[in-house]
C-alpha cells in the first residue's frame, strides 16, 4: 500500500493534525541481532524503536532492578565517553538530572517511588556494572535483559481461529516461529505455518456486518485455508501486511502475496515514480538527513540553541571573475586555502583568503562547507575573521579577510624569543573580547585553540574556524562515532556528556591561554586521549607556564573549575585580563628603566696588558667584572688590597669568598645619579706625585683624562661610597642577629676608611697582619705610572677612630667576612 493510498484512505476519518507517521523496522530476519551487528545504523534505529515501545508499554510493570539496569545502559550508550565513576561527582549527577532529565532514562514510577538520595546511590552502583561497555555492547545487553519479559521480536493480535468465535487465541507473528498462537499467557505457542508455506493472503469484512474482519491464508499442503477472525477490518489488514512482509523477505520475492479485490470506482495504486522524480525525492531525503546529522557532526548537542538554520547567501554573493586566485597557503577538510586578490570597487587590490571546496557536487557536502560562511556573516568584531563573500556555484568558494602571519600556534613557535609577556597577555585579552562578543550573541564556538586563531599583525589576533572545516587527522582529536572531538581542550562535561555551552568555551579558552603562555605547546603532551578525562576528574590540571604571572595562572585555574557554574563568564575574564595586561605593561616599563640604569656603568681600561683596578662591588655581591670572569693582573694584585673584598684572587692564589646575598643598587651603577649629589667641600686635591704619574685612560675612550676630570671622577667615587655605606647599614638591619653582629663588627671596627696621611689602603684587613708581604713588583719600563694611593684617598671622609702610624702595606691571607663600608 502506497503513502498516497494510505492518506486517501485514512486521513479522511480524522483531522490531519491528529495523524503521525512513524518509520518502523517491522520485518526481522532470523538471527537479526547478529546481522544487525554489522549494520550499526539499523541496530541503533531498532534499539530506539524497542526502547520507546518498552517505556510506553512495559516500563511500569517491571521490577526496580530491571528498570535501573535498562536506564543505566541507556546512560552508558548515550554518554559513551563518560567514565564509570563520573556519576560519583555531584556536579555530573546534577547535570544529568537537571539538564538532560532522569525521565529520559528511567520510568516515572521508579522516580516517584524512590527517595532522591537513595535513587542516586542506586544509579551510581548500577552504572558501575556497565562502565566498561561500549555503545554496541550496551545495546546487545539491553536486548539480553529485556528478552525474557518483553518479546520485541514478535507481534501479538487477539483474534479467533475459524470463521466464528470458536477459539479465542492470541496470534503471534515473528521471524523465529512464523505464525503461531497462544491460548493463554502461560502456555507454549502452537505452530500454525511458516512464511515459506504461505501462497496467498486475503482479508475482507465479515458477512455478519458487525464490523469484524476476516483474514484467510492459503497454506501449502493444508486441506483448507487458514481463517482468522479479527475484531475489526483494520486489524485484519494490519495482520495481512505483516505476514506479507515476512513472506516477501523469506522468499526474496518483489511481488506482494496479498490478493486485493478492486471494487467498482476504487482508484488503483499509483504507478512507480520515474527515475527523475526518484532522484529528486532521494536528494530531498539526503538533505533532510543532513539537517539532522549537522547538529551531530562535531558532537551531540542536545540544547536547541546550537541548531542553526541556513540563511540566504544572496547578499554575500561575489562574481568569480573578480577573484584572482594565488598560491595555496593551507589545507582543510573540504578543500584548500589560497591567497588571492579581490577586485572590489572600493579597493581594487584587496588581499583575501579563499577557501575552496574539493567535492561539492553533493548538496550535503556543499551545504556543510557553506555552514562556516553562514555562521561568520552574523559577526562583526575587530578580533573575529570577517567574511567578505561567497561563490555558491560549483566550485564553491568562501572569501575571507587575509591574516598574513598565519595561525597563532606556528607564530608563537617561530617568534618564541622575540615575544615578551605583555604581547602574550595582549593576545589572550583580544581573544577574550571576541569570545565575550560571541557569548552575547548566544553562540558557542566549541573549538577554541591556538591553531584556530589567526595572526593579523604582530599586535592583533583574530578568532576563526567556525565551521570546523580543517582536516583533523592528528593526535589532537579523538574520533567519535558522530564527529572528531578535541579531547585535550574540552571541558569534562563535554567529554562525558557531549555538552557544549559558554561554560565549556571558558574551559577551552583557559587551555588556549595556557598554549599562548607556553609558546604553542599542546596540552597534555604524551597523554592518550582516553586518559585525559581520568586525570581531570582526579584533580590534575595543566602546570603553571614559565614566567606566567600568578594572577594570570589563578585566572586559568578558575576557568578549569570542574563545576561549570563556578567558571567565570567571558565578560569577567575580559575585565580581569585587561587589569593584568595593564599591570604587566607598567612592570615592563619599570624593568626597562632599571635595565637601562644598570647598563650605564663606568669601567676602566689601560694600554697593553695592564688593567685598571675595577670599582669595588658591594659586600656579598660580585661586581660586573667579577661576574664576567675578569681577574686582575699580578701587578694590580700587588697594588690594591680591596680586590679581596670584591671577590678576586688574593696574592697567594686563594680567592676571597664573595656573597650573592645583595643585588646591586641602582645608584651605584648610575654615575649620573651619583654626580648630582656631590658637595663642593668634599672635592679631593691632587698631590704632586699623582700629577707626575701620568694620565689614565678611560675604557672605550682611547684618550687621557685631564687632571680636573680625574678630580671629578674621584669625587664621584667618594659619593658612591657614601651611598654604599648608607645602603649597607640599611641592609644589615634585615639580617639575622648573629650575621649582623659578626658582619657589622668587622665593618665598623676594621673596615674604616683611612685618611691621606700615609700610604694606607682604602680597606683595612680584619686582623693585624702577622707576616710581611712579598716585595712590590717594580713597574715595567715605559708603563704609565698609577697615581699614588695618597692621591686616591685624599679628600675621603674618615670616621672617628684611633689610627695607628703609617706603615708599609703588608699582605695577609683573605679572611671570610671581609667587607667594606
């Protein structure tokens, strides 16, 4: 019976809005479960059919244990990526209970008869029994549990054998027993005939005009036809159609076994449509199937807000002759991406990116390819890739604005050593503004990752890839039955329940920020996709990137909250990232000023192999020369004892012990700051010997210094030493008492500056020398003579202390704790 005949016959009896057409799998072969195992679409469809019948007809009659098992098997099949202990978490169970609904899985009588807490424990315990089953195994286990109590492979009809109500029976029709009957529910079925024995089928109204129907089967080898009386003609016609289907299936016959008597004036069945009409109808069917699977292409989205219609593309249509196609710059799932030029009236040489479609001959592939363009046209944001136009005729093209620097992940890897932290935070902030815009438009991106962000310029990035159009066959994606999912970027509820919301986008944005701070490193390196959800549920999160501000990593961890309701919204993320970015800019400027002040240092240089004595460093901190591995020459080692305080080798080759406890003070490294604090009364005077000793050369200048410049230089050093003294006293207050006492006593008692009364050193040793130093090495002939120590120390302020008479300098072994003030 054709659809037109059905509509003509039955729709006249009731209003059209009361009719519902349902596609059912009615004719089952023998051993259908084993055959359906190789045909997953048919197995899934038959499972849904049987389960719906069970929930409507039998669910309220089964015991509690069976209802729990059937419901938990459906949860296992529906959320195939969910781990066995996922429902132990309260947030997961609440998501299942509120968003999806327990009535989808369990009968109402069970939900109303059991207390919520008890029901939760029962569901958790029962679900763990099926934790290791996949979707196909769950379906087969469902049929195994249901078969003893619900014969889904048979159809039963209440009728009577014979032309009158002689024997009231229940006729059973199924693939295993064929045609049989039962006198009562507890009795064994009595076999009547097999489908291969049936030669013809007839049905008609009863002659008694009581509304009953009559079904007659011509059975091979039987002396008379098998007559069945039904309560109505519709029941007799229904039984005839069921038996006819089985007979055609078993015999492999294309013709029907029903013999219909056409009455006068009754229209004949319509002829079989021609090939052309059939193709159009099949194309329409494919289009409809695509509209259903489109929501399942990436993941199974349950909420209606993620289903989009196909708006018209007429406003964005571009003529193909206005596009000049250039070189290929990328490859996607549906085609390649080319660089091109759009000859538009406003801009005759506009650089664009052109996405081409490889196999767009099919309407489903074509519409799927254009879905990204139809989504992008809804957005207008400075950090979202803009759609320029489309060409809907084959070959189909999508024209977008060109981002010349490519995807963000490659950009970060190439420029790893040239991008500073402020630039990375800027990229994250720009993405947050784009995602806040999408959130306001009630749009879910579902694939936020560094690979889907394009770099427009060195200080601007744009979010792209709205249709998941790239070919994804790498380890970053997990291939599910209804699409490929970026498991390592996804939120736990998206992995467990395939649930994508703005909160799941926040989780993915946190992972994307981590990628940016890690300069393009993928998350969960070396971890299998199947193991990611286990680590997340155990509390493991991505580690803190190097040089990441603590406030930024704290924001990432908020994005990775297991409960979706505890994650911040994109509007909050945008505001907090703006604050972090401004703080980082201020710190970057401060670091730049500090670095510039440290670079302005004064160093000495001499001719030939002679080295000028370096400026003594602060106590416990090596001078710039000592950190670079500079050591004085033997001549200087015999002339200046303050090398020991700076951490240079002593006269016997024993190095002193420098300490790294104190960083260099900014004023000590900047001569200009020190020069601004000098006082005229402290300008030192030059001795006659110093002027005759010859000029000194400044490192890098290559010329001798006049006497007045040398005076200024010594004045500068004297001011810096005063600042060092103040700094040292300030730092000593922060040390421990024992270290402060030992160090302060040596500084105050033995490290006093000596006046210009004799050939004294700037820093005295801690104890009185016990042995004489080796004789002073005479200067080489022709070498420039250094000024005497008297001239260096002249004008230096001395602290009140009893000073011993001048005596020749002596050498001692370096002592630990020798410092200067």
